């Protein structure tokens, strides 16, 4: 037997023993990834951004061996990094190249039951124009290429559990998927959670700060779902029982660069603590796919409005509120208001159009009337000139007689030429040819 064959048998024996000892865990997980060095929160978010960018690029057919290209602006928006100093971003990416992760792939299709060790970013190149070209190790390329494994890499690498009680409940869940874990005695549960004797001594505090807080964060940020029941003896609470199951919701990735940009624009509207978290990106992608960008935007706006509202109690769980906003369609009122505003604008435009048309018609009427008056004045002037010419041709005694009669006619005012015109036309009934 060769040395390689001996090593293969050793790996297979170890894997079989591990599976027998841990029960469901390796049958439920296609990949288990452990960090051997802790990451900062910003490293988590930047790495998540790089993973999403790489996954979207792979969907478009880019050769992963040639690396992936993203931008400083995208990573800053994705992660909520506010500094304008690009050196901070570069140092964070450089930090990802110094971490060491272990990858256990115990799967029936994996002949050698390999244990792999790698840094999450194998190389990064920074261009002066803000572009960043990065390379992922072969193991991560393999994981990103496999849709069944990508949800696992999300929960093991990029989820960020802030509470130590969440981590303890999550780790418990990995060994008891689709099973129950019961603590008939609260003392044993407190011991399992690492609580000191003076911490959360009342059942109410224990439930609020340890059980509820831990279960809520596990349900919110991981691929595991956990429910619990308090065990009682009469009215007295004596223990707690947990039921674990695997979430059926897959991590949803933007389908192309354009959709990724829409999702990032929505991410930029969120509080910094929610940016760069894979489940948030997955949630935004899902609602954009299902309802469109406008629907998603209105609900994010409603979420921000509620988050910043001074009315009512402060929001303690922004992530849960974000899910509820999409589930209950908080943005409907905003969209309805926009529709009403658009209708009002349309009506205002119509009214302005009618008013303008009335003004145009009124102006045309005035112009027409003015022209008619001018025409009447012109005709009257011509007639006046004709009648005065006729008067000048009359004998002098007839003119003198006419002027005498004109002076005695009451209500006849105006220039002499006008009086002569009125006298001859209206009083003497003289008709002259046109």
C-alpha cells in the first residue's frame, strides 16, 4: 500500500468517526468553515461585498481564474465605510489576506474528505482610478460555484453574531438540527451558557437577555431556526427546551451587475449596522425580484421613517423591523401618496392648460373687438370727411343757416366737423354714396 493510499484511509476513518460522533451535523452541512483568526466587523462586511461581487460576476460568465473587478465606491457603500481615506479600505482588504480559515468538506462525493486551509483573499490589486481587482482561493471559487454550498458559506463566514448567547445557541443548533435539546434544570442551562451566579438571577431577566436575545439573533442572521418552550412544574419554571431546524430560505444573489447596483443603492439608504450583511442583501434582492425597485424603495423609506420617528418606543431590533416592513408592505402609504401627488400635478396641469386656453381665447376676443372698433372708427372718419366736404360745397347762406341750427340743437357736442357730420346725417337725413 502506497503512502497516499494510507493517508486516504486515515482521512476516511477520521471522517467516519467524526460523522458517527456528531450525528446529523455533517449530513446537513455540505461545508463547515471555521475561522482560526477573528475578523473585525469591517472585514466581515468588506469580505461579504467581495463575495457578492464575485458571485454576480461568475453568473455573467467571467473566468474566475483571471480575478474579479470591483470599485472602492461599491465596497464603501456596501459596508457603510464613511472614511474618505482609501488607505483604510485597502488595509482592511490586506487584513483579509493575513487571516487563516479552515474548510472541512465531509461529503459523500468528496473522496478524500479534505481539510483545507487558506486565506479568504489570495491577492488584491489597487488601481489609481479606484478599481480593485481581487483573486479568491480555489476553495472559495469552488464554493461560490456550488449553489447548494453558498448558503453555508454565508452563515459560517459572513454572519455576525454579536451576542455570546447567540453563538452558544447557534453552536447547539448545529449538533441538534431537526431535534430537541432539553435542559430540565435551569442550573444546567445557565452552566451551558457560561453565566455567573450573579448574572440574570430572575427567570424574567434570563429569558429576556439570554434566551430571547440569543434565539432572535440566530433566527435573524443564520440559516438555523430555533424555537423554545419553558418547562414547568406547576407554575414554577424549572427548565427550557429548544427545537432546531434548517431554514428553507436560500441566500438570494443579484442576477447581474445592474441589479446589484439597485440593491447597493437600497443598502446605502439603510443604517450602517445593516449594510454589508448577506441576509440583508438577500432580502433586498428578493423583494426587488418579486415587486420591483419602486416597491422596495418605498418600503425602505417607510422603514427609515419608523426608525427615526420620535413617536413611540425606540426600535431595538432594526433588522426585524426591516423584515416586517417588507412583509407588511409599510411602503404602500408612501406609494399611494406619490400616486395622489402625481394625480394632483396632472389635474393642476390640466387646469393650467384650460386657464391658458381661456386666456388665449380672451386675448383673441379682445384683439378682435379692438380691430372691429378700429375699423368702425376708420369708416366713421371717412364718412365724416365726406360729409364735411359736402358741407363745404353748399352755398354760403345754406352753410350759415346750417351752423345756426347746429348751435341750437341740444346735446350735440364735439368738434365742429363732428357736429356738421351728425347734423347732416341724422337731422337732415343726407345720404351720400359709399
